[in-house]
C-alpha cells in the first residue's frame, strides 16, 4: 500500500547543494518494546548508510518516530510530539518528519490527516523503505505513505547503527502466532517468522568479533523459535550453540511464553555456562479465569511449576515478569489470586501495567470494563507488594561476591556518590565504588565486588579496600576505547591490534529499575 499526500512544508528550495553540501542530520525517537529498540538501530543504520549523520543534540534535519501501539496513551504521546515539532518544522525549511512502527502500521492514513506536516509513514514490515521514502517526499514535495501487509526483508539483513560496543540484541524471529485478547502486536507484526540458526549464529559471531561480550536473543515469543521449520527444540539448541562461541561471556533472551517453556530450555540454561541465571517470564495474571479470558494458554500452577524447575537447576536465578491489572471482568477474587502468585513467585522485579483498552483487540469489546479508580487502587496494592518482595530479595544479596559488567550509564546520584554502575550476571543493577588507588574500569570491563547495601531497585558495593575490588579488563572495554577514539579522531590504546578496523557499536538499552 503506497499513497502520496501534498506536503507543502517539505520544500527543497533552501537546501544546500553541490560539493559544499553539509550532510543532513537525523534523530530517531523510540517508544515501546525491545523489538522497537532493535528496529530503531536498523533505522539509524540505514540513514547513516544513506549519508545522514547523528544530530548529537542539535535540531535534526530528519526526526523519525518509531512508535508503539500497545498502550492506550500511545496515540496521545505521538501526536503530542508531532504537535511540538510542527512550528519547528515551519521555521526550518527542508526539515522532515517520519513515523514508523506499530502505531504507523495500525493508523496509516490517520497520521497524515491529523498531522499533515509529516513527510513519511511506514510500517513494521518495511523498515528498510525509510531512506527511499524520505528522498521521494523531498523530490515530489509530497508526503509518502507505504504500509506492507507482510515482511519484505528480515530486519537483521539491514544496516545497523548500534548504541553500545559491549552488548547487543540479536533478533531470532519476528511476529507472533498467539492470540492474546489484550494484544495488538500479532495484527501489526504478523505471524512468526524464524531466522535460520546459521544466520543467527553468524550475527552473534560478528558482534563478538567486534568486541561484544554480551548478547540478548530477541523474539516476540523467543522460546517458540523453530516452529516455522519444525524443530521444537531449536531454541534450546540455539542456546547451547551460543555457549560454544569463544569470547561470548553473557547470553540472555527475552521474552519467552510460559505455554511453550519446556524442560530442554531449562536444561540448556543450566548447562550452558555463558547463559545467565536470569529469566523474564510474563505472568500477566495469577487468576486462571482471567488467563482464560486473555487466551493465555497456561494456568497459574504451570507458571509456578516452571519457576520451581528453573530454581531447582539455578538456585540463584533472578526472575522478572509482566503483570496486567484491571483486565475486563477481573474481580477482587481474581486480583487476590494475582497477589498470591506474586507472593509465591518472589520476582526480582515486575513490570506492572494498568489494563489499556486498545481498539482492534478482542478485549476492547469485552463486557465489564473496570472503572479507572478500581484499577488504580489494585495497581497500587500490587506495586506495594512487589516493592516489598524486591527489597527482601535484594537483601539476600548482602555479602555476596558478584561479577558486574560496567555500563556507560551511571546512577542519578553518581556525581554525589562517585559510583559507577553495571549489571550483575543475574541482571541486577549494581552501583559500585572504585577504591582509592585502584584502577578504574571502562564500559564493557568486568569488576568483582561484594554487595554492601540493598534497596528495592538496586544494589550497592562500596569496597573498603583495594583488596575487596577486582578488575578484569575485557575485549569489550578495548572496543569502547576504540569507539571513543574513533569519535574523537585520535588513536586508541590497542588500536593496532584491531587492524585499523573501527568498532561497530552494539545496542542494548538499560532495563527499568522500578516496578512502576
């Protein structure tokens, strides 16, 4: 589906031409899930391959919105941002605005009707069309709309600009075969399409070759991987194959579906040393009645049984989850069942959501939609319970010696505390101090420290002496040095060993540290 709309604000008359032309700058603004973050890396990669450069804080010539359609306020968030940019674009002839992602796939022409100053709209199935649509909009002085109903190329074949050198996403599948009544994702991303194992492992190896030591395997239902080519144990085999890649120290995956979570995956997690003792397992509700209404094909007993098996094989595994509060028809008894399962599950963290009515989903037409006040009150009770559990679980970490991979992001109070930040093997956030006289780590390096303080959403390690702190410099830290030097145009330590090759940056966003 491809349409054009008049776009008088697009104009080309004031754009520089000829040899002195300055490269156009871009900014990608991302809303939504890990899949959207991964897609944004592709968008940035394609724009840079087409000659665009990052805006780096300045007003961009091209602003791309990669949208989400899962939450009720997604529309308001997009149109609010577009409204703020309308006068900016009017004052900057030649500026372009593009909208992609799930909301673009869903709303299509509506975006151009509500925001006619937008230049390009593209969907989840044709991310690779972005540069061409922008060029066409400029040339024709018309807004371009192109929405495909099925995937044209697998996103991982597209150029990628990743955000970090030490860890990255690797997409193993796209789309979803489930029919959860609250979810619009299958309608927007289509049926599950699996990559071949060799392609996935080749991408993982390429990331490791460029310095990454951590990879997260990504899929809408990641553990359903293999259904398209008829191998029900394909995901566990993939985990074990990742364990054979030299230099790959940490393997994670998100998000699995409880109904398809099998014992061979648990065995592979436990028996593959570089698969981390961490699991994100969406619960959604602890009520079997609500799970039926949601068309979630498991029940609370099965969910708790999976957690028991995981902990039997990996006693120190940290488990996180997603929970929806206030699904249509949820009674107080149903909600109490969710609280009971949360109490038994002992989640390290939970991403909790108030049910959001989304047009186009079966749940939007269900009777007994709950009043906002009821949903809010239940949400507050749930988050209070989970905050208590998270505090108790983190308190168990006191005195433990943990290995932390240092990240480029620091805590909000880092200037006051002089602490750096990183993630432990179980993905807990750790703020740590470097003892006086001890060597400082780089992002991607690994430090071993003892936990001295615990809060609900983070841990603290303040080594008393240098003997309580151990630093292991890594290839990822070397890659960070090279990337920093490349950005400044100066030689980096260890650059000779890289045969002059610039590091490819690998993106993995930091996880939220609160449960609300």
